[in-house]
């Protein structure tokens, strides 16, 4: 549950509630912003949205309409409205102050809150900012850091899949790493797949989640996929070796390595050399137009098969 103000202004109060005040570099801190009042607030506008200089920011939810809920706090009847939720990730160690949210509001004075009387009063205007908020960003430890560590921080799960168990020679096969969990996905650019020498790397793509539309809530947990399209140029049985991927586990406060299991792949002969069977090779001696048609088919297949 969010933290609450120590005291409330007579007109309205803007309050920031962080999930934690200390975090490692790359570890998310969720910051929520609220308005509290005693029932008189009638109109609001944002004077200043927080930009979080020195942090990487992800918008988890931004409200376009202010909706109050009734609650009882500190022996007082109040209203609270949610305004925004962000995840912020420290880029470097140190002590930092988080940006404030500023609100201008028009409100009825407290003596005008009796039903039926409010319309006889002029609304007053006030403006307030959320309180000072300081956080400490901790450096990652050097002890136990794996040689292959690339900067991932959080708590993750990793799996590797293929789109087919066996494949014809000279026919593309797609390998997909799926990374799920909570952490600094924005800093994870690739996960390297170790392909046998007889596999030609054709294409790699990375897909993270899109920014949520305003007014839509997005959870902190996320997912990212790393897709590799390769073409086996020889027939036979091949083993795709294990992949080791390391991250700093913020729950355990130590480095952890995830390992995908190796798996076998059978490549069946397909030496006809023509453009049938989904192969990406033009016939020997093909004209420029014929080669272009093959390339066009190749592009169409990739676009339709993988949703690019």
C-alpha cells in the first residue's frame, strides 16, 4: 500500500510514494503520485510532470481523469486520487533527489462544503508539489561477477525454443530466446546463440513491450524476445549447445547464471538447388530478375511468418 502524508494541506496535498529508498544500479523503483483533499477540489491541471533526470524511466500508468476514492486516515475523512505510476532505474551509484509532480487546483473553501451551498462561492486556486524525495543507488558488487556478465539486473526466467524439430537443408529455422521477469530490460540488447559452423546466420530481431497508452495500467513485470533466423547449409544431426546468461539477482543480492539445455536438431538433405521447399537460394545462372523474385519471396515469408 502507498505511503501517506504526515500532514494534509487545507486545500489539497500532492504526495509521492516510492516502493523503496535504496536500490541497486538497474533495479526498478516504483514511484506513485497521489492527490489528497477534504472534498473541495473541483478542477486540476498538471503544472509539472516528473522527468527523473539521471534515471531511465518507464511509464507504468498515467491518468487523464482524476477520480477520487473516499478513505479514513489519521482520524480524518479524506479523498485520494491516483495520478501517475513510474518505474525508475538508477544509471549510476550515488544519492539522488527524485523529480516532483506539480498540480494546480481550483477548490471550494472548507466552509462551502455543505451540500447545496457550494454554488454560492467562488472557487479558489492553489498549487502544490509533491514532497522532497531522496533515494540511494548502490553499486553492483564485484565479488562473484561472472566473466560473461552484461549488465542485467533484476529477477529473470529464460527459455530457448525453435519453430521446428527438424528442418530441410537450405531452409530457414527460427530460434527464439524469451526473457521474462522484473528488471532493466532496456539495458539487455542481445542474448548470444552459439550456432554450429554449418549454420548461416540470416537475421536477428529483438522485440520488447510497447509503451502503454495513456490511461492503461502496465505491470512492472515484462518480457523480451530475441529471435535468430539461421539457414543450415549441410544435412546431418547437429547439437545446439547450452547458453549461459548471467544477471544480478536483486532479491538474493548476488549474481546468478541461467542455462538453457542443449538440444539436437536434424537437418534433412535438400540439394535440389531450386526455389521450392522454402529455400532462400536462387538457381545457378539465374537472371537478375529471377534473383530479385527470390529475394522478394524471402522478404514476404519473413514478414508473414514472424510478424515483422
